C-alpha cells in the first residue's frame, strides 16, 4: 500500500491537466466490458420483459413518473 500512497502523493502535486490525463487513463482502463456481467443483465432484462408480458410486473405510467409536483 505504501507504493500506491506514494503514487497518489506524487499525482496530487501534478498540474490539473496532467491529473485529468491520469484520471482518464484509469477510467478507460476500468471501464472495460465484462462478458459475465453483460450476460447477467441480458438474462435479467429478458426475465423482466417476460414478467411484463405476462402481467406479473407492476408498472407506472410515463406521465406519472415525470409529472411535476
């Protein structure tokens, strides 16, 4: 952990533009597709769609959701 803390200390001393460069690089590295998670979401979406078609899913009208109070 000392190595990571050292990197953070050094990064905090950088110019804002250089900090943004590092942040973007880390974000892009973390934001990679995960096939397992994608497959889980596909199954969940299919399950919810089928529940909707079967009338087993409670729904809320669009107008009610976005109605201003």
